[in-house]
């Protein structure tokens, strides 16, 4: 029951100073229920004082009175739109509610006002991360390696995000500098940090180090009364068990997680892991059931972030609608192109078509340098739209200066990822750049493009079995039918635009590469004008030494060429029967009959 404070005769209910001092004292002594009516009274006395609304919002948030907290903080923002603190506090409230889009907007506004506000940057990065805003996340975490030590809870969040950006060393440093609380929660947090370190080592293909970390977390001693810790440790144990081939132990751990936690992100991760384990055990119906649960869980996340895509007929691949006709292409002003060797080598194709394998082959050659998967070309299309130049229509009117500016922006983004590119030829691997051919053709018309192909059903199965971070891709991959329609739509766009632009493209067919690897290595070298293509054949050794690889194929590419992924979909043929009519015309066009 709520308690109502009766003001004493020595503290009149209209004495502003006394009310404020009393409210602050009550909050400082952990008596927020008594402080709340005092702050309400202050907002009544001075409704234009944003500090009172801000304090009321903080107290209401502590009491889990979300409507009052939101109303108060929104009023504070309206009164003081240039105060970073109030935007930050509103953003924290939205984070608490898992209202990720609203949190992202408020926290980015706080950083816009106060760029050195590190707590705001960290939480804004987290909101961007969940929303699939990779560019926003990277911008918020720029120079994060130089940040001062963070509380243990924030250090765990920071390390997780830095890891997904490929900044493994910075992630470990964030954990090493973590400030533990001086209470009985310190041991729990210390163990969670150990579990995180194990996961980082596994993700970097350092299994021995991962197991050494896990030795400090004996499975039978984990405190199950702390599910966040237990699940973090079980996930790390299960990942290592999968890498070591102990699929049964991994499956048992994933099932234990699903029976323990209500956290949607952790449940989705465990369900995808369970599906992978059951698939390797050839228990395909159980694998499919786990996948259905994983996608249902992920849709709960996507529903909050991209509600507009939840309709049955939604089309998540919006870029597939942005094309250039032959007539429009003929109207393009001529531009001076960069020389062939100054243009990136673009690796494109539908996700899970072997693009990571090819990227690592190219990166293993001393003439090339890959930058892991980045959406820089797509970012250029958005930059044009923000500048009032609608993409792709405005490509026709680009001047030499504007085109060079776009190339410079692209180069600056690349330098942040590979500052030592030097004379190496850049490999830009992003599968869905296949939907950005107009931008590539305008800025880099001489670029070599390699289109990765794989049996459409194997591609769809692999996509369906992966946990993608992008909310739009969560929706796209939520059913085989959606995936099949998205796949066909993407290739229809590619073929249409390839006819318009006639790019210098090579088709790289996964099944043929597996069957005749050496022959295709030489063919690849010839296409790229490489004298000695032999280093490309040693890609697995190179991938193991490289450590971190951002895509879901990070483990597979360290194993070398094998045919286990060819015709994998046959085990799930019953599930594919309803979507084969959707795929059939494109399968025939691609040569898969």
C-alpha cells in the first residue's frame, strides 16, 4: 500500500526550499515513497522548473511508477531541451521498459548535446546494438578503449558490444578494468566476467583459453539462484562443447537455459544453439522445433523495433525496390572512374552463400585486405538521402566533386577499420551489397564483383538456422516462405540491375568450389589478375591465425574445404515442399534443377 506523507507544521507545503531539501534527504536515505509527494508538490508550485520534473521522474522510476516517470521526464525534456541529463534519464527509463527505439532516440540526443557524456554513449550504443543500427553503435563506441573503468555491469555490456565490432582486445581490457561493487554481489559479477572472457576466447577461435576460463566456473558449483550468471556460464560451456563435438552435452546445457530464464535474447540464443546441436545429431524434427521456438522468441524482439514489418506481406529487403532503368542509366552524367586496382573487390550474394569463405580466401593473399562485414556502401545511399539527394534517382546528376566526396567518405570509413590498408586491394564483403549495384556502378564502375551462389534451399536452411542481429532480418528469416520470397526478390533485383550496368562479375558457385577447389582458386586468381593464387588455398590456416571473424561462419572457415554443407536441406525436405514452387523459377535460372 502506498503511504501518504503528512507535512508537519514546521514545513509548510508551499515552502519550496524546505520541500526540496526534505525530498533530497529522503531520497538519499532510501525513502523514495516519502519523497514522491514532496516532488509532486514542487512541480505544482514551480511547473516551469525542469529540475523538479527531472527529480520526480527519477523517484517515480525507482518506484517502478512508469506512467508518472515518463510524464515527468518528458515534461522536463520539453522545458529544457538542451539539458543532456534529462534526455539521458528519459532514455534510461525507456531502456528499463525495453522500448529500444525510444531509448535510442533519447540517448542519442543526450550525446548530441554532450559528446563526452560516456554513460550516455554506452547506453546509446546498447540501444543502437539492439535496434540493428550498426553505424550508430560504432559511432557511440568510438575511442571506447580509452574510456575510464566502468562498473562491472556496464563493463559486461561494453565488452559484449566491442566484441561484435571486432575489437576483441578492447573488450578484454574493459573487463579487466571493471569496477566491482563493495557488497555481496561482487562475487557473482566476477564470475559473470569470467564467463564473458570464456565466450570471447571461443568467439576468437581460442578454445584452450576458453576452457581455462571455464575451469574457474565448475558446472556443479554455479549458483542457480542467480540465473543471469548460470545462463552466461552455460552458454559459454555449450559453445565450447559444440566446437569440441560434444553435441549431447551442449544440447543438455541449452535445454537447461531454456528451462531457467525468461530473457528473450538469451532464450533465442539457446534455442538456436539447441537446434544446431540436434541437427548435428541428425535429430531433425527436434532441431526444427527448436528453430521454430527461436524464431518466435526473436519476433518478440523485432515486433518492438520494426512493427511495420510484422504484417504477413511485409517486404524487409527494402533496397530491392530501388533500381535504375536502362533509360535512366543512359541519362547519367559521365564521371571519371577510379583505376581498376584502386577500386574495392566486392563480394556479394544472399547471406549464407559462402561469402565468408571467399572473403577469407582473398584475405589470405598478400595483395588483398578484407575488413570483415561492413555496410559502408549502404551507408552511402543513406547519406545521399539525408543530403536531399534521393537514391538512386540522384545518381544521375552527381558531379565529379560529389562523387569524389562519396568515395572519400567511404575511404574514411574503411580507414577506421583497416588503417594499414596501404597498397593492398580492399575486399568489401557484404552479401546484400547485391542490392546496391547502382551505387557501386556509379562510384566504382571498374570494380570486380564476385557473386556467390549456393543451392537456394541450402541457403534458406542456413539462414533459418542462424540468429541474425538485424531486426529486419529477424523478420525475413522467421519463416521459410518469407525467406523464399526475399531470396527470389533479391536475385530478381540483381539480374535486372546486372543487365542495366553489365558489371565485371564472376559467379562463384559453392558446390563447384567444393568439388574442384584447386581449379576454382586458379580461376579466381585469373579474374583478379593475380599471378600466384596459391596463398588463397591456405585460407583455413589464415582464418585460424586471424582470430576474430564477425559472421556466423567464424568457426566453419577455420576447418578448410568440405562438402558437409552441400545438399544439407535434403534432411528437411518435408519442410521445404511448400516453398519449392516459389523458388523453382529462380532455381532454374541459377542452374539448380
